[in-house]
């Protein structure tokens, strides 16, 4: 059992309380604490007492002051650097939790959490707890608020950037998915999904999520509102580029094969009507499937209103009805 040096000098250390000894050091009457002062067994009891003395009597801090102001330098400037280093591995968090075991202090309340707090399996558990604390207790965010507001600054402002880096590779989605497994999609969290994340299967899942879960669109909604912009608005434009050649129609047609014709959607793909094959396909669809009239009599029956009503006005403006019917008949003849 170690004990600190009880030798008699100008002061009888043996008769002094730890606080009286500390005041001698703090006032400069003695240069340093007696030998083994921080290593002796009794120091487990008086080290927390000295921490409380510093906080309550010298600094006169409330709990919020402790969270906002406490630093390693606080101990050093008040001649308690040895206490922090020898007793608590230079950790403000360990010093405070030993001094106030019943108070709700967290490692991340302080500028630097203990070096190993976010490492290993226990570190991951600590990080999950911290993420849930941030979302549920500190911010009190709903799922929609998480999607709309979560960014790296939120972690920085709450002393959790180190946690995000060490436990989750600085990836917002990894943090949220660890805390709430399967509740959010990669592209919902943060502002950027790495391009190497995407493949065609994930792209299809993302399109289904966007249409069915996020937007809750019917087929009519899709026909009236579908565009490239919805991917930009929902952090999925990179996916559209990687998986579907930046083509909204390719995305929707791959996800829902043959459910929509190009011209049924809000915007026809660029240069679509430059292809005679596309013109024939659209005109045949209009005559046979929508109007259900005979091609041989369609030249007399088709009019501008039929094209306009079926989102084919751009086709009508490019070719006359007679030209379109000739293209259709020519295609039939070739077959």
C-alpha cells in the first residue's frame, strides 16, 4: 500500500487535509504536492473531493458551465494537472464522473472524450448511444427532421465529430443506420452518396422508394409530374446518372417495365421524335390502343385534339397526320 511522504518540513503534511494541502500548492506556499500524493490508495477518495472543490468552491460553476468550459487546461491552471494525469488518464470526463457519479454527464459533453471511448466493440456501442442521445434527447427530432436537417455540423456542434470520425468513418448514414437499423435509406441521409455505392439493383430500389414511399404517386401522378427534377430534389441525381444514363424514362421503365410509354410522361426523351421508329410506335399506339380505330380510316378521323389529349402534340407539330399514317403503313408493308 502506497502512502504519500509524511515527513515533517515547514508544514506537517500528516495533519493536513487534502484540501489544505492543495491550498498550499495553489497559493504557492509549497511548490508541489507531497511525494506519492496521487498514487496512494487514499487518493481514490480525495481526488474526487478535490475535483468538486475546484468546481464548486474555486470556479463556482454550474453543470452547464462544466459542460461548456471544462478543459484539461482548467486542471493545469489550477495546479491539479497531476490529479488529471495520474488519476484519470488525462480525461476530464473520467474526473467529473468520479466526482459526480449521479449527475448526467456524457463523455461528449467535453471537448475531448477519452482516447479509447469510441474504439472497438464497446466504442461502437458508446457511439450508438451517443447518436440516439443526440437525436432523441438533445434535438428531439422526428424521422422527417432527421432526413431534412442532419449534417456533419450537427455532430460538430454537439462535440460528436470525433465520434463520427472514429466510430463511423465520418459517414452520416453509418451513424444513423447503426442507431436505427433499416429505418433510413442511404440517400436520405446527408447530401452525398458515393457513386461507387450504386448499381442497377440499388437504382431500382431507389426509384421504387422515391415513387411509392417518398412521393406516394399513382400512375396518373407519374404521368403528370415525373421529371428529372424529382431526383435532384430527393438526393438521387447521382443515382440517375450512375444507373440509368441520366435518363428519367430509363429509370422508370427499368423499375416498372412497359408500364409507361415515353410520350405519356411529362417530358419525352430528347431527340425521341427524330426516330421514325418512335413516331410509328406512338402513332400506332394512339390509333390501335387508345382510339381503337382502323388504321385504314384513321387518316380521316385523326385530328390535333387526339394528339394533344394523349401528350403527343410535339409529334403532331413535327409531322402531318398524312405523313404519320404513311409511316405506319410503310412499316406494316415492310413487315
